[in-house]
């Protein structure tokens, strides 16, 4: 699946560990003044002067976090970077550098790793990120990716998960549930492919949701937009595990409750139609689906006029006192307690 | 092997991802003023003011980098931290924070992960390091560890791999080859154990070399000592892959050659006797063994009086012009080109 079988493959063993990392990272250009020394020494050296440094890290395992049978390696590289940048943006900060470590079995050809790094290169170019470290090593079985993202911010701009106050508005960027529905389509096509490998499916009707799964974008633009609108959220988190789980994080850390209105949850029309096709409840998909990498934040009510009508944002609810708890207000006006149906990786294996 | 089979085990699934990381990290105390926000948000927030930030990362895979059949989990946690701190010290910098991500199968009991984290805790306490992030997730097969170390230094103190000049002295801290010989003893005992599980071997004669393998120490003390002696090396690297490979890094990046004197290579007497027992050449073991985590550096000849006679340091050679190449001067005075026999993880799998 990775490559046309007739192409020549280069074994990783031939290059060795040092040759490999040199080869894969030779085209990365340093874009930030804060990057004093990138790849090639024991550690990277960064200079943030009077700014604060932000650090976020993720470990992605084949078979748990991604499936190479429907995830092209270039997309995987791109997405792995997005997942990490998203955490830095969720602090209302600027992502500046990443380190990338990857382990693959030595049966993986060099060309496959090059594909993976081409996705990383593209992400770094588009998001203005310097690759400053990492390593490549072998794994006994599947592919393993570890990425650490580093960012900067002046102290007064940083937004934590804690900080939401009663009566604050609960806001999300973009729309939700698409990445999860894209995954359902890809999983179904994988089963179809097993039965009939010559089948050429027409997936054009699903292009939006598949792209949201395979090539998500971290919302750097949202952080920049909030800056332009002069809005500093009172709390913020990125939506990686599903809206429900993220709201509960904000409520727990802010020691507050909330009301989330079902009819306000932003859904793309293609998500609604895919949910009908797969006989899934679209609200549940938005609440528990995950991998949307949108931003969820709270703002003071006074700031509402500043983002009202902006197509990037949807007010989905408001913060309450802690003792009122966290609830979904359904379309028929019943009050349902929110539960963390976010992704528990240990329950899946 | 991990635990007494009669003990109660707690399944990871019960705790879930968020409960698990809370549980494992609850006893970590913040020790640095530079740690503004540690675990518990999208990213850690660090404040290095006018200092430079250093970042180093490592990915450790079961079956490639460690073997749980002779590596107790507590030692593994400790060693994983050391491997990363060593990279920061090799820049002549101060290590301040780490992030730790770990993936295990859900058949791993909580108690085993607690053991692993107790080693991380001990390392953090002894080396004054704040744990500021990371995650736990499941793996489909073995254990995977990803650690990122962060440090700080004022710019003029930072020592790179490049910088060695002809006539500089080549110096190593401590002694070499012990970690590799400790591994040989442990591998032999593993084979003996397979044949006779009731065998209780007396390993006291090997305690030094086994400890060097299972519980290496990163040379924070050497960096502090160099500071006290007012010695700033011209280049430096940590010895993770074997002396030969590391010398070649310094020569390549400094665009210089070198002469390494075989009779100067510091070997502990127990390494020499273990080499005799295993019929291995002790020079080859020091050159290619790896995992010693000592520091290799170059200094201006004028600085020689400042470290002369110091038991922590051994002058093993000197830097030459690039065109002279990198050579080992053997005991019988023959000149042998140094080759990178450092560990190539892709050739082993």
C-alpha cells in the first residue's frame, strides 16, 4: 500500500542511524531567530529572551493512534505535527520548534520514511516551525512517532485550562465530528477493499470529512484571529478527545459547571448526512468523536460583541457555578449530565 | 519477573488515561522557579528569562534499547532519565525539566508502571529535575518510552560538538566499557536462568559493571566541576554509542583529526578482568561498547594544569589537523584508523 511494488527500495540498514537522520532532515530550513542550534548536536539551543517557553509532547503508536492501511505516510507526518502544534495554540501561544523521533522496523524502506518526512516538512513550512531535534531508531513491530512541540508567548497572553468563570460563554472554533465520520468512511472502505481489491470507490461525497481525518489543521489562525479581535479567552483547550471530555477538563480545572446546548453544536452538513448513513447520532459523534483539533474556550460575556457573527466561532453554551454540574441541554430541553466519553486508549487495546 | 505473582494487580483500563497520569505523577514536586506550569494543561510553561533553552529527546523501545528480563522497571525509569540529561550536560548546560511519555500494553499492571515512575522520581529528586509533561498510552506489544529533557545555560557557557582545534587535548570523564561488560554478564545470567531457574548466582564480583549498565549516572557533577575549575571545553559530547563513534563526531563537526592513545583509555580493573573472562578485547569494548554516559571533551592545552591529576579526568589523546585523520595509536605504536563502530540500531533488528 505504501509504494508501487515495482519501485526500487533503499534499506535503512545501509544508511545507518546517523546517515538516516542527516538524509531525512537535510532540506529543513531554520525559520526562527529563536533557533540558535537545531539538529546535529546533543541538544537544540533556543533563545526565547523575555518570553515564556511552552513544551508539549505526544507519543503516537501504530495500531493504537493510526492505521497505515488507510493513512498515507505523508498525511501521517503532517497530522503528527498538527496534533502537537494544536496543544501549543491551545495555550494561546505561538509554536516555533518541534523535535521528531520515529521508530520503524528495518523492513520499512527509506522511501516510506521520506514520504513521512515530506509531510513533516510541509507542516513545518506552512506553520513556520523549525525542526530542531529527534532521532530515528528501529522498532520490533510497528511504527512509533514521538513529537515534542515548543512555543513561546509573553506571560500575560498565556491561557490555561483553568480560568473559566460563571456566566462566561463557551465557544468552539470550526465544526465538530467530521474527523470521526471520516474515519468511519475509511474503515468501511478498508473492509470493502479486503473483499474486492479492484473496487475503485467514489469518495468525493466524503472528501471534507476524510480530509478532516487524514489532514487536520491546527488552529494557528484562530489564535491569531483572537489576538486581532483583542479577545483573551479565560480558559482554553484543544478538542482532541471529543467536546464532552474537553468541556469536563475546563470545568474541573476552573472549578465551575456549564450548560452546553445541543442545538448550538456546529456540524457540517456532510457530517449530518454521514451520521444518517451510518445510523449514528450526530450529537454523540461531536461529543465523543475526537480528533477535530478545534479550539474550545471561554470568554467573558462582555466580549461577545467582538466575536458575534464571526463564521469561525460558535457560542455553544455558558459556564455556571460548580454545584450546578456540567450538562447538555438537549433539543427537547432535557438536562443530561455530560460524561467523559473521550478516548481511553487502554480500553481499546 | 516484574512482580511477585501473589500480589494484587490493578488493571490500567480501570484508571483510564487521565486517572493514570494523575496517579503516577501525584508525588512530583516542582523544584525550579523556571517551571511556571507543569503537568495538567495542553503544554508546560517555562521561563528561562535571559538564558538559552536546551532541548533533547530520546525514544526507547523494548527489545531494541532495553530488555525487561534483566532490567528492573525502577532502574529503567532512572536510566531513561539519565540518557536524556546526559545530552543536556554534554552541552555544558544545566538540565531543569523533563517530559515523559510511556506506552505499555494493557496487560501491564499499574504496579509495574508505578515501579517505573519510582525510578523517574528518584532521578528527578537526585538531579533536581521537574517533570512537566508527557502522557501514557497503550502499545500493541512492548513498552515504549519517550523522554524530552529541557535545560538552560547562558550563551557563553554552551559547548557544541564543533569547536575542537588542532593541539587541543582530548579528555574523558570516568572510565569506559563497564556498561557494556555489565550487559554481557546480565545476558549470560539470563541464559543460565533459562536452563536452571533456581540458580542463585553470586554476582558480587560484577557489581560495579552491572550497576554501570542498570543504573548509570549522567555527569552533572563533571559539568559543575568544569565550572569550578574555570574550564570551558572547546567541544563536548556524551559517550552513549562508544568512544570511537563519539570521537568521530567531534572530528567531523570540528573539521579536525585526532590521535587517541590506546594505553591512556581509562578502564576499571573489573572491566579488564571481565574482558579476560569473556575473551573480549578491552580496547574494543571501550571504543565500541557504548552506554557509559561519560563526557568526552576537548580543551586548550593551556588548561591542562587545571585538570592535571584530577581523578575524574583522563587525557586520552590530542586533536590534529583534519588531513591527518582520526587514529588510534596502539600500545605497540601502530596507527589504526578509527571507525564508527557505534551502535547502529537498524543493523540489529
